[in-house]
């Protein structure tokens, strides 16, 4: 994929959970996995998407800017009896158009996915250079899967490092190693996931086996890069002791131990985005156990891992990373 531009779904400033310090986080579009609990469905497909938010619409009669902006007269826009936008039924002419979203004042229509050059993103990152210096922060590339656009990611990180900005990549590592290695030439910290150690369950829950991921984590460790590992703890899916112990054994066998292993509580997030894209939430009506129950289990698992395997395990992602 050309390094000229990259498709980015979102840019979030002042983040504090995906790497040390205050950071600018860039969410790349396109992912190699299909996790049942994904909270960013707008990043899954490697293309721009149109989100529809009826609750924000002030009606066709009171506004109508979306219809006026549509090159084909608003035919794809479907309104209810009250004049509020319900959905969009795209036609071939809609591809990469999004003029309706560009002109929607209340943002009832939202484009997920914008193309940027390296220079444009670098300028956005450098706007907050003073915050990075004071907090030890920097830039984090996330997604989706940023390494799907590896040439662009590598060049952006190179430019950030030349400017003295700390660099972090959040990646599932279900990517060719050569692509990851090229990006890691300019990466100061890697954040990755181990979602399940049973490859068949990983395939069932995430759309692909885990062999490539585990191999790439080992290669990253052999390279000496600091790694933060995350496991979203989803009761009934991967929260059992056997899976956590198997994961701990794998992490303890790495040449360089992870900086931290974050056991993250499952939260049902992103459902509004699924609705806006006309998608069903993959876990359907699944609800986790009561909070006090899963919090106790998360603390117990963390203490087990620390005591029995000597790993720097933490519950959640709020602890400051000593990187």
C-alpha cells in the first residue's frame, strides 16, 4: 500500500491510557481480525464508512442540508414520517462521496475514514509537543490495524522520532513479520493483545488463529522492544484460570518479559457505532456478570499471575507505564 496517504478513522488528543504520558492517538482504518467484542467497528473494513445518528437529526423539513448536498438528489437518504433520517441506502454513485455528511450541521451523518498525508498528521501531532515533553508522552498509532498501512506508518513514525516525539504502536500483530519489523524500526513501545491461547477458540472469537500473533510477539521480544500485553477478560469466553495460566506461561517464556500485562475488564462499548453503521453487535445480548463479581475475579487473576509467574500484571489500563 502506498505511503502517500493513509485512511484514518479518528484522531484523539490528550489520551493517557495507550502509552506513557499525554498522547495523540491516530486510529487507522482496516483490521485483520474480527473480534466479537470489538468496540471500534468503524475501523474494521479498510474503507471509509458513513455513520447515521437519527437522535441528532433535526429533520429534513427544518434542515435538509444533506439532501441539498447530495449529487443525486438525496435518493439514498431514507427519512421517517417525522422527517428524521433513519438510514442511508448507498447507490454506486455514493462511493467515496460523503457530501451529505460534510454538510450535516448537527452531525447526524458522520464520515468514518479520512485520507491524510504524512505531513498533515505530523503537523497535528506536533501541535501538542509541549504536552509530550512535560508528561513523557508522544504519538500512538492504533486502529484497526495500523500495520496494514505499514509503509505510511513507518514513515510517520520516522518523522515523529526525528522530531523527538516518543512513538508507540498498538497492534494485534496478526500481520506479516516483515511489515511489523519495518514499522518497529521507529517504534519505542509496542502494545499488543493475547486474547486466547487456544488457537481454535481464538479463531472462533476473533476470526483467525493465534499462531502468527504469538510468533510475532516472540520476535518482537527477541528484538528487545518494550511490550505491553493486554488481555480483554470476557467472562464465559477467556476468563477461566486455565487460559490465564497458559497465557502467563507463554509471556514468562519470552526472552524479555513484558513491561506490563494488563488484564482489562470487558465493557459493552461501541454499540451506538454498530447501530450507526447498520451492523449488529457481535455478542448480541451478552451481558457480563455484576461488576463486583468480575472486579473480584480480575484482582484474583492479577494476584495469581504476579505471585506464581512473576509477571508485572495489572488490573485495567490506568496504572502509569514505567517505560
